[in-house]
C-alpha cells in the first residue's frame, strides 16, 4: 500500500499531528510526505520531504491576517504547475492535512483522498461558529483542500466523523506543575508590541515565544525567546497559564495539561474565530486583542478564571485503522454528512 501524506506547513499544528500519525502508518504502508507553505518554520526529522510552495497566510505585526500581503504572496501559476506535475495515480490514498497541492492533485485524478485535519471538522454544521459567520470563509474552508472523505479533529465530538484532539507524545510525557509564569505564543504579534502590555502585569512572569525574535533576552518580568520546541515544552510544563492565539493544537495541549487558558484569536482568521466560539462554550477566556485594557483583563483571568480540562483525546491506534480503511475501501462514497441535511446532535453529555 502506498500513501501520499500532504501537510500544510503554516502553523505548528499540522506538522505536530503528522509526527504522531506517520509512525503509525509506516508499519502498514509506504508513505511519501509532501510539505507545503512558503512561511513554514518547522520540519520533520528523518523524513524525506517533497517540498512545494503551496498557499500560506501572511500576518501583520499586531495580531491580524494581512489580506494584502497574503494576496501579494500568492503564486497561482506555481500552484497550478505543482498540482499538474504531482502524479498521485501511483498511490492508494492521498491524505491531506489541509494541504492544497496534494488534495487538488488527487481531486483532479480521481485518486481516493482523505481530509485529516482540524479544518475537516468544519465540514459539519454542528462545529461551533462565531455569531457573525462569513460565507466566503466557509467556502475557503470547504474548497481550499478538497477531499472525497474526511476525518476531523475538534475539542468535542460534534459529529460522527470528528475525533478528539491528538496530543503529541512530548506533551503526554510532561509532568505538569503550577509555577508563577504565563507561557505566551501569539505568532501574529511582533514581540515588541507585546512587551509593554505584559510589563503592566508585574506580579507575573511572562515567557514569550516569538517568531520575530532571533536571540533570547529579558525585559523586566518578560522573557522573550525564539520559537524553540524544547524550551516551549519546559515552559508549558511548569506554567501558571497559557496565553495563545486560537490555534487548535496549543489550546488542546493547554487544556489537556490542566493549564489556565486565555485565547486571542488572530483577527481576520476565520478558523480561529470558530475555535474561539467553541472555547467560549467550554468556559475559556476569550479577548479580541492586546490593547490598553489587557492588564485589567489579564489580572482578572489570572485570579478568577477557572481551569477547563480537555475531557477526551484520540486513541491513535484506533485512528490508524480508521485511516487505513479509507485506502482499503477506495470505492466508497464520501462519508461526510451534508452541511444542510442534518438535525443537530446533543453534545451536552460529551
């Protein structure tokens, strides 16, 4: 059996999930890995990668998606060429973790394909949305990386094809303690724009991990570090709380470890606004931006907000069998239920 596994390189969640799934598949199939995303800051050790430019989001330095920069960095001719030159016919299954080159190549050639991602969960109408929904963003979620069938991940099992989060082994092996610092990962902010606000909450230390920082330094009660997985995990293990954007994996990891969580979704990033809606339902503190009100909000969060635990995580051994069944049953019709033909499910007991 041969599988092509396409991974979106923007953000750390897609690669973190692949690091857990790839070893499960390698014993049962020959797996080639395609990684796309021109702003990818991570890789996968000991794996030969097929690299493509793909499509990525560009961020401003103040917490939002830069639509202008995103459009400027699109290379449609390169994308179409990459789709055309990829030859998925030699594979039994194409898996796409929101990776568009592999998904569109499989779609074009009729090769069986499986969306295996958090974004796939939004194929269900029961996955939470913000009060103000965006028709355009919904279409992007649906058509960015189209696949025949889907297996999504979310904080709860909102639908029959949605699994709870995969927690990476490095986090499962942590022994959490409660210290006096907050671990911060806000990739759409420049660290220089965050430091003045954090210094106004002096009774807490802030461990800020920044993609715009090349060398670690300290400014008052704020420790600024380049993004580094080992250092991030050490900070996460002993932190008092986690302040992060609306990315799925980091939020899931914080709740799994029993850490107090506050989320600032990236503005104009619809998926993160959806995640924020789900987290708000779970009782997580959500705020729109870091501004002059942040010290007051942070102080209230640190002293009054409860810890919300993740109730369930994926059983990866069962997940492997589900994934492989899509290759063994390639003639099946798509398993995703219609967005418009279902009655709501009761998630109150989940």
